[in-house]
C-alpha cells in the first residue's frame, strides 16, 4: 500500500474544503454541510486506502443485467442472476489482485461471503485488469430500494461507476433524475453500458445509442462513453473490459472521482454563497470606521455635552468666588421666584450637585454598534451579515454599563475650587475692605473734620478727601474689572479643562469600543475572509 | 340493567376477555387469529375475521355492554334478565348457537320492535359510550342492527337523544343535512331505510384506506341478508370472487325488496341507496364481479343525477377558486392536486355523471418500454400508436375506439380539455389527444394509450396521470423486467386508493421464466392486496410491425369483448370507478381544504408574529419611558448644563409688569435636541429589534417565512426621518399643552411667569425620570403647574407619544403585511366552502 500521489491541487482543495466545513456550521445549509463533510471523510478514507485498486461499481435499475454483466466480466457465475425482480439484494465484489484490497472492501462494507477474487496474473490475458474491484450493486429503483440505500452509498463510494442500462429502462426517471443529472464533470469516471443489446437489431441498437447519447448530453454529461454490451452473447463485454482496464491501469479513477465530486460540491457551494466581490469586503475595521464608532459612542455618552455642562457650571459657580461681591449682593436683594414658590431647597439642591454624572444611553450605544456592523457587512451574504451583526452585538449588553463605569472615573467634580479662586476671592475682599475703609475715611473727613482719631492726621486732612474718593472709585472699578477678568480666566481654564476631559473620555471610549466591539467584529471578519478564501481555493 | 354496573364492567374489559376467551376461541377460531384479533382491538374492523362467528363474537367478548345491548334486543330468552347473568352465558355459549340467537331475530326486531323494547337497549348501550370513544369502534359489528351505532362514532350527540330508534334516525340527519332531513320526513317507513342510508355515508366520512374492510361486515347486516353477512368479511379478505357472489346476489335481492318497501320515498333518495351501496362495492371491493344493480348503475335517475351534478359543479367552482399563494411545504403538491382534481372533474367526472351510458374508456398505463403501444396496436389490429425502441416512445395519448363510438370520443365532453387530432404530428402540443377509430375493437370500449409513468420526460407522467384520472378502467402494463419498479407500485397503490377497476398485463415474459416470474409477481400483488385482479400474461415474442402475435392477446381481447357485450357489467365497472373517484374526493378535497387552512393559519401566525414583535417593542419603549433610562448620556448632561448654568432659574421669573422672560435659547435648543435624539434612538432601536424579531420568528416558522422576510430585517429607511418628525411634533404638542393647560395654578401665575418652552422640557425630564416624584424637575413642575393639571398633561403627553410611536410602528409593520399580501392572500372561507362542497357531494350521492 503506497500513499497516493495526489495531484497537488487535490490536497489543497481538500484542505480548503476542511476549512469550509470548519467554518460552515450555522452558515451553510445543514444538508450541504453534511454533504461536504461526508465528501471530506470519504476523500480522506479513500485516499488512505489502496491506491493500487480501482473500485468499479455496476449500477442500474432492476432487471438491467448488472449481475449478468458482472458474471460476464469476471467470467464466473459469482452473482446469482434470475428472472425474479429484484434479484440482487446485497453487493457482490470481485477482486483482481487481492493485495491490499481487504481494507478497501471493508470500507465499502461488502460482506465477506460476497467477496470473490481472481488470481489475476494467472488468468488468460487479464493482467491489465489487475487492481480492479468490481462491484455488483443492488438496484436503486425497485420497491425494495425504497428502504435500502446501499446502492446509493456505493455509487458515491466507487471510483468509477458503470451504469448498466437496458433498452427498456434506459430513459427511466429514477436513473436520470437522481443520478445522471448529477454527473456533469464526472465523464472520466462514468461509463454507460447499454446492456441487453442482443434484444435489438443492429439498426435499432444504433438508433438507441444515438438517442441515449443525446439524452445524456441534454443532461449535462458532455462526452458520455456509451458501450453497448450483451451479457448473454458476450458482445461488447470485451470492449467494456478494455475501458475498465484503461481506467485500472491509469490508477487515477479514485482521484478523478474525488475531483469531480469536489467540483460538483464546489459549484453547489458557490451557488449558495457566491464568492464574487465578497472577498473585497473589509477583513478588518479600518481607522475611519473606528473613529466613527468612537464618535457615535461618545455621543451616546454625551461627551461634548458633559464638557459643555462642566464649562457652564464652572462659569456659573466661579462667580461665587471670583465675581465682584457687590454685584452678587445686589442680585441677592432681588426677590427670588423660587422662594415665593417655597422651593428654596431646589436651588440648594442644584448647588449641591457635586459631580457631573456621565452615563451611556443604551439605545444610542446599540445604534452606534449597529451602524458599524451595517457598514462593514454591506454586500455580504445575508448569513454572514447576520453573523457580523451578532459578533458586533455580542457584548453590547454590557457596553453601556462598561462605558458608564469607566467614564465616571473621569467625570469632573463640579465643586472643585482651584487655589487661585481663593486668591482672587481674597483679593476681591481686600478690595471690598479697601472700599469700606475709604468709605469710613470719607465719612470721618466729611462729618468730623479735624477730629481725627489719635495720631492720624491724614485722616483729618480734608484735602485728602477727594483723593480718597478717587481711590474708592478706582477700587470699585478695579473690583469690577478683576471680576470680569477672573471670570474670563475661569472660562479659559474651564475650556482647557473641558478639552482635556473630552480627550480623556474619548480615549477611554475608544479603548472600550476596541475590546467590546471591534475585536469580536474583526474575529468574525477574519472568519468571513478565511471562508471565502477557502471557497476560492476550492474552486481552483 | 343499570349503567353503573355496566361501567364497572367496562373498566376491566381485559380481564374479562382473558377469562372468557380461551373457551370460545379454542372452539371456533383458528389459533392464528386469536392474538391477531386482540392486537387489533382499537379498530377491530380493520380486517374482518375470516371465520363466520368471529365478527360477532369480538364484540361480545370485548364489549360486555354491547353484548348485552344486542342480547337485550333479541326477543328471545333473557333479554330483560339481569345483564350480568346474561353476558357470561352468552360468551360461553357455543358459537354455533349464537348465529340463531343473533341473526334471526334482529330483523323482525328492527322492523317491528315495539317501542318499549328500546329503552333497555338504550340503557345498555349508553354505558360504553360514556366510557370512551375507542370502544364504540369495536362495538360496531354487533350493533349494526341497532342502526344508531354508526352514528355514535360521528355524532357525539348527547345520549338522551337516542331513547327510541325513531329519534336515532332523525338525529344524525338533522345534524348533517337539511336535505336528508326532508327526505326522511317524507319517508313513510323510514326506520330501516334511514338507518341504512346514514350508516354508509357516515362511515365514509371517516374515509381512510382502512375503511375498506370495515364496511364489509356492516353492510350486509344492514340489509336483511343476515346469513351472508358473516361470509362476506371472510370473503372479502380471502376469496373474494367466488364467495362473495352469492352474498352480493342476495344483497341485490334485498335491494329490490327494500325498494318496494320504500316505495314512498322520493326517487332521489331511493337512488341514493342504490348509489350508496354501489359505491360501497366499488370502493371497498374493486374486484366485485359485475351483475348487480345494473339498472341503477347504468342509468341514474334524472333527478339524482341533477343533484349530483349541482353538487359537483359547486365543488368544481370551489376548487377552481382555490389559490395557494404561500409556498408552504405541501403547497406545490396542493396546487398539483388542485389542478388534477379540476382536470378530473372536467375531463371525467362531470361528463361521466351527465352521460353515464357512454362507452367505457380503458386507459392503458405503465412504464416506458412496457409495450403499451404495442398492446393497443395489437388489440386494435391497426398501428394506431407508434412503437419503437426509443424511450419514451409515446408522448401524446392515443385513443382507439369502435367507429360507432368515435363521435362520442371525438366530440364528447370526456377529456374535453384536450384538443382532438386525427394523427400524430410533430406540432401537436401537449394538450392533444389522437382519436383513431378502428372496427377491430368491440363497441362500447375504447382503449387509450398513454405516455409512460416513469421515464425521464416528466411531463409524460403528468399526461398519464391525467388520462388515468379520466379512466373507467385501468389496464396496467408492466414487464418481467420491471414489475418490481417503485413507480409501478406507486401507480398500483393509487389505483387501489381510488378504487379504480384494474386489470394488469405482465408482458415481455420469457417463456421459460414464466412460471417463476408470474408466481413471484402474484405473490407481490397478493401482499399488496391486489391478488385477485384480472391478470394477463404476454410472452416475450417478436413484435412485427408494432404488433404482438394474435395468440398472445386472445385473452385480453376476450375480456374486452365480454365487457363490450355485457353492458351491465361494463356499466357497473364504469360506475365503480366513478364511485371510487367520488370516494377519493372525500380525502382529496379535504386535503386541499387542509392545505388552505394551513395557509390561512400560516398567514395568521406570521401576522401574529409581526404584531407580537411590535407590541413587545412598544412595551420595551414604554418601559424605557418609565424607568428613566432615557435620561442618560447627552440628555442627562444637557439637563445638568441647563440646571447648573442657572438657566433653569432664569426660566422662572417673578411676574413684573410686562417683563417677559427671555434668555439665551441655545442651551435650551441643545437640550431639546438631545431629548429628541434620545427618544429617537429609543424608537429606532425598538423598531429594529422588532424587525429582527419578526424575521427571526418567520425564519423559525419555515423557509417560506425566511424568504418572505428576506429584505425586511431592518427598519425602513424612512423610519429615522419619520421618528424625528414625530418627536418634534410631540414636543411641540407638549409645549402647547403646558402653555394652554398649565396655567391652572392661579396662586403661582400671579406671582411668577415662566417660559413654556423651557418648562415643557423640564416637564419631559420629569416625565421620563420615572420613579418617585422626588427630583428637582418633579418638584418644579409640580409647584408651577399644580398636581392636578400636571397629571392631566402627563397623561395626555404620554398617550400622545404612544400614539405617535404606535403609528410609526404601524407603518413599519405594514411592510410585513405587504410582503405577506404580495405572496397571495388565502381566502379564509375557502376551506369551509370546500368542506361544505364535499359534504354536499356526499349528500347528493
């Protein structure tokens, strides 16, 4: 037993088929997938077994003379023939050249008692048949065959199938619809023996052969090899033998059969999942799409809005610290509408908000993920489209929570008070104090001229009063100016803070998107790519 | 006789049987049959026992109650005695005694039995009924005489209806047909007649292949041919022709008698008995020899024919209206079945009923290469049909008939769908029929050579099928090489199912193999229940000029001649096949109706899926509205912005002379937009989930569902646009509501003014925050608007939003409905009409 020297193509194609079978579940029709894995198993098993032997099956309807032809070919009455229909219920096998044939026959599940051997070389001029395993199959079209799939199975397993037809049944639907129409591409491993030729006159036979050829061509068998035989008179048996001898000596039938089967399967696969343009579909998530996803997720979290809110709230709150106190005090004098509604605590509550809450909105995150999957799977086969969507959504249940939790860590605190606010506040109160002092001075100067407190002449100096007034005005102006300026500083700082915050949030969103969305999607895209690459390789 | 006791007994029938069986069975039953018999307990009629007393004993041993029922009916001995005493006695009684006890009395009992007797009968019978349905089946044979027995199966009428036989009779009729009811009231002595009539008809309603033997024991006993009734079941099974004949003859006599009795019954009804009986023999024993009931078989009285025609026309119309739009599993078959049915009605049944004196059409069918054309040529002694080695040879059916019959076939309605031509021409289309007259064929029979049933040219199968559907008799041709082919047996099974008159020709038999092949073939036929069919064997001989040597077809020719001469027999054969076909409608039409129903159901299911999916999406959305999940993300941030930046405070102003509250709108706009976007995405997600859900459900239902939903697994492209429009409109609406209805709290409005736009936003946040009304927005709106009007606005706003989303979803789900509609809308009343038509047909027969 030597290992088969397969054409390099076959091994590769089988490998491609293996890949397809591996990736197929859930994506290919179960039936097709089952066929593919059956073929894969069969190929593996057949290639492991003797390549020195060629399994030739005689198949056909009941009464076509399979057993008679089997006997005629083997030259012995090995398989019982009869007039009762159906006659053969179990497969008979005749082996030319026993060595290594037993495992093959085991694989074919031919019963021991139905195995026969020809000591090949010793036989008259039959050395060219050495390596032939001839099978006489049960019929496939009788009422018995309805419950017996042996013929069906062996027609699949045999390396070369000889269809035994007869003048009565050669156009039966049971043969043609079920088998012959599946034979396109199998020309090299299919022979049609038109048996019982002795029942016809020469002209009739010629007409029939032409008719049969036409019929087969119509069904896609491009170059049918039709051999008229007669098991009774022995006519044509020799030419059938030589056809078989040719196949046996080439030792290629097994591989040709597998190739033809692969071809057939590949065509059917291509029908359900045409390769076409699909290979140009993205195999990874490109930068633009990642950015798009991050943007969409940021929107779902409301990153820009969080930033803006922070900025505005800071600006508002800073006024308490850095605003010109007098204007604040003036504002406070105005009646509060909330107070009149007995809702004072509302404003307290509003001021009591210490952190801005960041949370992702579920619906929008789902939308974002969906959009990504839509973009990626456009043009894909529906099955793959679905699986890409599933992959994208595989963790979308956790996504909003993950986003919320992760971003909450960087959520800005709204009650943060930077040190320079203190400084500014002190400065403001210094100004306020200065203003008050000035006011006092003015009052003393105006109402108690000359009666200044001890030791401070200056206070009593009325001449200084205008200067004091000037100074007070400038303190007021300075206060207002510093209020405006510090507000600007606050806003500047807040917007810088906001930028930093947004950057940080985006970074975190992108990281989460990468692990929770992009990675599963890319895995699926990789599978998609591998599948279609395998399809391509299979077709080669 | 009390029911309680009966019930008690019923509970342990097995034990009883066990205890009594050995004795009785060893006496009379062949040991083979005993276990068999018991195994079949649920439906003992499946096969009538071969031995005479068995059919009666079955019920006795198994059904104590029915025994007593029967026993009580017999006027002899202990009918009134305690039941328990009586039954064991009856069981143990030697069998040969039973017949007399059993059979003699019932007929007088039935005809003249005084009313007082009935109650007892009734009492005993009622208990098995109450006990369970399966029992009633096995009870039947013994209860035939009681008339009501067959009804029990079908009409689950409450027992009180049956106290007297007279009631029994009318009760089922009332249930079934007004027509029958009238006729029964017309009848003077209706009891026997009615019982007889309703029994077969109802039996047929159960129409299944196994009805066959069931009818055998029943029918004879209904007529007053008691003795023969026992033979018949046996005969039907084992030796049909010889043994059956006498009984049939007797039956015939009884018919005549019956007809005399029932003189007063209207002709239509009278005829129905005839046809009923006739059809029985046709359906159940296709091999029943000819000779009986010729008059009725051949010439249907005008009125009955008319009723039948009407019923058939209705049926045809109903079937013609059928459309199977959805490609469910079985739909193709149903379409095919519908076409077949229609063709058969038009080609065959209607013409046949209209003119039943027409010559018999014998269709020759079989495998390709079996020699059908050769056979026709040989019988016609003329090359009417081309023969050859090419397979398949015959593509166009060829009809050969006597010149006298030519007109009928050339112009008649039979196979009216086919265009007649004189000889084969290449341009002849598929719907053609070659009609060739030949004097060599006897009058009154025509041979139709058909295309094959099994070649690679599949349209031939359809043509052959159509021809067979129109056949009065089938000749099935097979060969020594083919007789085990699966297609051949499929055809034979069909013939058997249809109850068609059948003859089999086994041709191309090698002389030396003749014995073996024939024996084997006959054995196969017998196993198939066709062992007694007329068979002809033709040897493998040289075919010259497309014909067989004359001696090979002598038998067949004789058979034809016999048919030709014996008009009665021919008419009977014709009638049998017709009845077989009409019988087949009982299953075929309901099968169509069932397909129709399944289409309707399927459509209903798919629609339910759509509704359920969108409903659950709506529920989800509703949940999102309530649990605050909407106030997340941007909406939340914008809210904080709005609140924290002091805009909220600025919204509310103290009312001062003419000062209107106006502030920077951009934050409010952004907030509003965020809210809209949030709502929108909730809706879009809901819709796309629903879309996926629908498609997934459809896919799970069937491949057809997957195909229908192929492009619909996403929400429609317009959805986003429509949704944002709807929400914008809703926001407007809420603002309006706040503005117009929110001014209720006067104490507030005196003090403060507020901006309706902003307030409506606050209100929406309050609405979607859900949970306890604790938060800022709640308190604000509560304080500003007042709890009362807040509640009002809240309800209105929410229901308005729901309505808008509902409309959006309606639009979405319409796409699925349209997809469904585009696949065809099954008419829901169709199935009912079909059932009705079938039923009417049964009545009309």
